[in-house]
């Protein structure tokens, strides 16, 4: 008997049944766990993307907050610098006022001291010049001028003549 390859034989049906059984077993026991694993993996990936988006938004918010804090810190630093500059100017002005007041006090004290020294020198000169003048006048006139009133008049006249000559 010659076999025709176009006509199916029993082997074909057995192979077809084995293939159908294998397909059924794959569909019943292998594919569902693979589908469940793929679904879990997709859910995990979606969750990771959601976490990434949330982390990105939190990072953006943190960056904005950081920029805001930096800006606030810069404003605060500028305010502190300006305040320090104003305090420095106030301190300098106060020190200038104190220095001016001290300078004025020293100059006034010096003027008072000079005036006192001038008066003391004038009194000392007046007494010395008076003594010398009366002694000299007594030698010229030939009589003693030890009288206080006379001596005082002679000294005053002599000094007024000197002041008039200048």
C-alpha cells in the first residue's frame, strides 16, 4: 500500500491531540502565572514611575524652597550690612562730636591757662620792673623812693609809657 501524504492517518490525529493537550496545559497552568507575573511587574513599574514623579515634584518644591530661603538670606544679609553701615556712621559721628567737644575743651583750657600765665607773668614783671625802676629812679634823683604809693605811681607811669610806645 502506498501512502498518500495528503490523507491524514492516525499518527496525525494523535499528534493533533497531543498538541491540543499541550496547548490546554500551557493555557491552564503556564500562561496564567506568566500573565500574573507580567501584571505584577507592570504594576511595580507604574508604582516606580509614580514614585519618581512624586520624588521629582518634591525635589522641585525643595528647590523652590531653597531658592526662596537663599533669597531671604540675601535680603537679611543686605539688611544687616545696611544696619551695620548705619551704626558705623552713627558711631563715627558720635566719635567726631566727642573729639570736637574734647578739642574745644582742650583749647578753652589752654586759652585759660595762657591767660593765667600771662597775668602771672605781667604781675611778676610789674613787680620786678617796679623794683628796678624805683631803684634806678632813686639813683638818678638821689633820694630813696621806698614809699609804696610813690613806687606804685612810678611803676604805673613807666608801664603806661612803655605800652604807649608799642
